[in-house]
C-alpha cells in the first residue's frame, strides 16, 4: 500500500482531541499471524515481555494467545475479523455471543482494553459498510450488559485513504462518499457533540517495511529503522501536531513479526520488527527511557558510500578523508585488516565512516559532496572492525537499542516541523485510524 504519511496527522483536524485526561501516549505493536512458522503463544508472550512491550493489538481474538497474555499486565486490543462482521451486525445475539466467548471469558485476567470492529471495511469490504454501525452498537450493548463498557473501548479502524486532500493536514477532509457511514458512526462515538470535536483517535497501524522488490526502493532497513525509531520517539514525547501540540496519540506499530505468507509485493512480507524466531530484523535506535523495547547496548550509526556514487568522486573524497580530513587510513594498507576488498567503494566507506565517528557523528560529517550516507547497519566485516562498531553486527543483535541518533537519515518526523519537503517523496505506510469512545 502506498500512502503518504500526512494521513497520520489528518484526523487531528477532523477530530481534534481532548484525551489529555487519559494520560500519556503509548506505543503498542500489531501481531499478525500470516506466518509459516508461527511462534507459539508462550513464545510470543516471552518476546513481548523481553522487549517490555505493554500494548498489543490482535487481528482476531485468538484464544490461546489471550490465555497466554493473562496476568502479564499487557493491554490487549482484540478485533472482530471482517468475515464475522456481517453476522454480528445483523444480530444482537450473535454480537453478545462473540463478546461472551472472546472478551468476558478472558477479563480481567487478560486486560482487554479495546475492540476494533472490522478492519478497513469501507475500503476493503464496501458492501458491509452499512452494518458497521449496528455491529458497533450491538457489541457496545453487550459490553454495557456485562458492565465492561467503561474499561473496554470500541470502534472501527479505517484506512487513511478515506481522507482526501491530505497536505497540509489542516485542510484534509473525509471522502464524502462515506458520509452515510461516517456520520452515524461519529454520532455514536460522540453522541453529545455533533460537531465531533472531542473524539479521541488512536493510530492503530503505522510502520515501514524493511525490504521490498525492485520497484519499492524506499523499503530498506535504514528507512524502516528511521521511521519506526522516530515514530516511537514522537509518540512517547506526546509531541502532537503543529495544530494540536502536546496531544497524546497512542500508536500501534505495524508490526511485531514479518509475515512471510502475506500476498502482494515483497514489502508486504517485511513490515515486522522481528523475524518469527524472535530475532530482530534491525536494531531500533531510540532515545533513553526503556519505556518500550528492552534497553540494549548499541547506539550505532555509520557512514557509508552511496550505492550509485561516481568512482571518481569517491576517490577524491577518499583522498581528502585520508589527507586533510586526518582520518587514520592505515587499516586500508596492504596486509592490514581492511585492505580487502581492495576497491574504492570499500576503502572510501571505511574512511568516510572513520571521519564521521571522529567528528562525533556531527551533522554534515557524512556527506562528502553527496556520495556518503548514514546507515544503522554495521559495515564491519571479518577482522575489519569499523570505528563506532561495538564488535557485532548492528542488524542482528537481539534486543532493541534505545540510543539517540541525530544522524541525517533519522530526521523524518522532526523534519516535519521544519518543512514539508520530506513528504513529497513516496513513502510506504499502512495507517488505520481507530477512534475510541
Ligand atoms: C488494564 O489496563 C487499563 C488501561 O491501561 C489500566 O488502567 C488497568 O489498570 C489495567 N488493569 C490491570 C488489572 O492491569
Ligand atoms: C442487545 O442485547 C443487549 C444484551 O446483550 C440488550 O441490553 C440490548 O438492549 C439489545 N439491543 C438491541 C438494539 O436490541
Ligand atoms: C471517494 O470514495 C469513493 C468510493 O470508494 C471513490 O470511488 C472515490 O474515487 C473517492 N473520491 C476521491 C476523490 O478519491
Ligand atoms: C463544537 O463543540 C464545541 C464544544 O465541544 C463548541 O464549543 C462549539 O461551539 C461547537 N461548534 C459548533 C460549530 O457547533
Ligand atoms: C518533545 O516535546 C517537546 C515539548 O513538548 C518539544 O519541544 C520537543 O521538540 C519534542 N521532541 C521531539 C523529539 O519530538
Ligand atoms: C536494562 O538495563 C539495565 C541496567 O543496565 C539492566 O539491569 C537490565 O537488565 C536491562 N534490561 C534488559 C531487558 O536487558
Ligand atoms: C549514544 O551516542 C551519544 C552521542 O553520540 C552519546 O552521548 C551516548 O552516550 C551514547 N549512548 C550509549 C548508550 O552509548
Ligand atoms: C539473545 O541471544 C542470546 C544468545 O543468542 C540468547 O541466549 C538470549 O536468550 C537472547 N535474548 C532474547 C531476549 O532473545
Ligand atoms: C540533536 O539535535 C538537537 C537539535 O538539533 C540538539 O539539541 C541535540 O543536542 C542533539 N543531540 C545530540 C546527541 O547531538
């Protein structure tokens, strides 16, 4: 799905928030299960605990996983899958049954805090659109009857594609085609205020794939790391948006695991923070705190040559780094650990990185007239250990880094405040919005 990031911000203006009373924003993760080697429920819960992940969203209400999540303190959002929506939207009894089996059976041991009714129904299952509101109503009635309506929120997540004219965000509006559904739904969510000014929103899916096919050049580990690291930092800081600064918008990252069975382009299978075996796909570089994701060791960014750089420019930059730049280039000499491979790309990568580390990764120190770029992947190989490396490959450590980074490649969210230019490039992003009562 190719959607621009601006959509994340839109509903702030359509539905200004007033959820400061509900406290700070949190980061959660989505747990999809289109995985050939799906980890068992206890393995999943171990990973969540090891990574200090406190909020998860499921695409169904898997009984084994809900049982494994009991007494962990982890907050759980369950979902009514689209294929059950029709039955629930047509029958109060079916809805009550669903709540009994999938919610009442598990609370309070499992802390179910929200129910998402369907997923992207307007865009993926438009024929079912008219019954969303009745499905929400029926499920809500069942929660009221069980006296759970105060602790369990309910809504339906929507694709950001229902929002039009999304830049700048303040001019965005809903595609009016969906008014017959959106208006009653918003009425339900905010029955006291028909101008809908106080409905809190939550971003139920936001992320970036770490790998794509040849037409998806933005799907890289570095971009995924940059996006998710900055997203987490932005959310946990309660930064809000330019129009509504300081408003908490909790967000679920898409997603915990790579889902290898998903169809579509290569990127579809590579949104995860972790492989199914629990190894991280990359090491996030976050700042401090350890609020989510286990605190780990590394704080690593490196400077490398750009893949399409002109060899003549590389050679000139290499000569500069090892000369006026005062980099110690002796490891590049014959017989030394970084001599092989003996080519200008490998040697300039070493020299650029050494300079970048020597300059304390200061802004501008990884440019070299545009032939260098920052990465989070440790370029060390064999006995050639790059300056700034902690001796192991940054992309395959288990545990997730909580370290600040001011590198040029990690400014996407902060750049938002400076200029909109960043968003003119095509980004890959799944975004759903889940309003909550
Ligand atoms: C369940 O989650 C809610 C919302 O975060 C929290 O207020 C409540 O204390 C939790 N309950 C338990 C038993 O942990
Ligand atoms: C649906 O059932 C609940 C009990 O589960 C009941 O309280 C409620 O009035 C019913 N709502 C409708 C619209 O029939
Ligand atoms: C609004 O949604 C309808 C139904 O999906 C679609 O046909 C139409 O193209 C959308 N409008 C715009 C301007 O995208
Ligand atoms: C919208 O609701 C707010 C209160 O939530 C109220 O102050 C404002 O006047 C309302 N605006 C309109 C156009 O009704
Ligand atoms: C964190 O929030 C403060 C004020 O709320 C803001 O000044 C600062 O820029 C934010 N930092 C980030 C990284 O968003
Ligand atoms: C986080 O760091 C603290 C202090 O260094 C350490 O005691 C703790 O075990 C670490 N947590 C994890 C999950 O690695
Ligand atoms: C991360 O890097 C910054 C600046 O480069 C440094 O101040 C900080 O101490 C590092 N943190 C860790 C955990 O190494
Ligand atoms: C990290 O890796 C080490 C060694 O491979 C393993 O013993 C440990 O259990 C792993 N930790 C987590 C949280 O996966
Ligand atoms: C990162 O950048 C911000 C703003 O440009 C600056 O205030 C901060 O000191 C920098 N942090 C580091 C670790 O360089």
